[in-house]
């Protein structure tokens, strides 16, 4: 199994009508493994991939979508957790029913509880009339609980009751309300650690974790970068009202070497800047400090400059030299050791590049630099 992992709990129960797949359910597109997959879901949302890990997730989503079980989606910020949620809803028999989202980290406990479960008039100061919560508004539909690991303890207990029994009471009322809502939850937090530190209920975790999907970070599925890059350029050029731009070999190589700590969201923002500035050289240079995937920060921290400097001017000069050295090494690697191409990437003369290489003791032999990834 790839870095995309799935798990099922037999005791997870949601009191809803059984869902039976129908011929009208959207089907997974039949695409060869060597062909990129791009699916539009409406409202500007899409699912795009080329990697084996994401294709496996896509196949599992087909199965998950036809059930009413809760799903817990894990992954780093910007990796595409909400895209997975919307894909599950889009492929489900609830796709024509309401889809609502609540950010559990954005509201304090009392406000979050009233937002989810509603309240009666007089339940608290300012509650002048009965108000339905998201669960009532989402009856027969799908509810996304984003940042679920940040939910305060109070609402956690009430959510557990809904998942167990399918009913709850509004704030200020003792009358049970029965609902049929499919709950999907997402978090970028280590939820196991949150359980150990008593910030998240273990019993709630097992209720939500009927299925789990681990969305891999973009740096672990670089095969997806070209298809995402092309798709973002196409969609964002329409959104920004500007002409599309080509993806050159240099730009693609820089994108493939960059670690993308912000994942697909960072890639999308990079494309927006590229389309607005319309300068490929600046776009490539922008990615140079992070050309080493995964361990770029560790490598930078062990470079030539010592943080023991106490003089401010020495500190600034040392940081400048460190940045210059890393940029030159990155440009040489991007150009497979070709000094002329590296100088062009850095927008300096070949003579200036050679001078800087001597100054920083950088070996310019082509053999010391790996061949760039082909476009």
C-alpha cells in the first residue's frame, strides 16, 4: 500500500437509511495509468492527479462515497483534504442534498455548539428566537467538520451523541431532534497525540474513524506537480482575466525540485503570482532557496554561516553570503552544472558567476551536479 492509507471500524454506526449504489451515481473516469486524471466537480473545484498514491485514494473514494459512514481525512495544510471531502459528496447519493462546512477551530465552545446544534429563544443572552443549527440545515446531506481536532470538549460530547444515536437537543431545550446527516471530518493535527494529551475524546475518534484517508503531501507525489501546474495555469488565467503562460523546461524543473511545504495550495498561489508578474526568471529564482525536497531547511542550517556572530553588520553580511551561496548551488543544479545557463537563471554575467563560485569555494564541475529532471 502507498502512503495513502485507509482503515475501517466495524462498530461504527450511523442511524440513516441504507444507501444502495445506483446507475445514476457518478462513475470514476476510466483513465490509463500513464494518463493524468482531471475531474471537474463544479463551483471551481477539481480533482487532479497522476501519482499511484492519489489514484489509489480515488479508487477508495468511489467505494466510500456509496456508504453513509463517517470519514476522517488527515493530511498537511493545503494537501487537498477539502477536495477529497467534496469528491466524496459529489460521488455520493447525497450529492443533490445540502453540503455545509463548519470550521471547528474558528469559534469558541459556546458559539460552536450553537452553530452546530441550534438554540431556543432565551437559551443565552441575545437568543431572541429559535434558530436551527447546521445539523438541522444539513438534514439528508453532508456536513464537513474542518479542523476537528481543535473542537472544544463540550461540543465533542454532543457530537458523539449525534453519531451514536442520530439525535440531539438544541441549546435551551430538552426536546430531541432526529437528523440524517453524513459527517466528514478533516484535520492537519496529529490526532493520536491529541488523544494522548486529552484534547480529543478517544471514543469520538473511533466513531469518526469508520474510514480514514491520509492525503500525502505534494513532495511525496511529485508526479502530480505537472498536471496540477497546468491545471492551475488554465483555471487561474481565466479567473484573473489574463492570457495563459507556457510551462518551460526550466520552470517545470524548478517546481519538481521545490519541496512545497504549503502543498497544492502553495502551488496555486505560486501560479497566481506567475500569471500576474509574467516573469519566468523571477518565478524560477523564487523557488531556488527550497530546491532540495524534504531536507532543505536542515541543509541550509548546516551551511557556511555561523550564528555565533555578535556584530549586526557581520550577521547581515553572513546571511547575505549564505543566501548567495545557496542560490548559486541551486542554479547550478538546475542547469546540471552548465555555468552559462546557471548565470542566465540568476540574471548575472558568466564572469560574475565564476567570481562568486571562487569566492564561496563552489566546485563547478558538471559531474558534481545531478542531471535535471526532464520535462
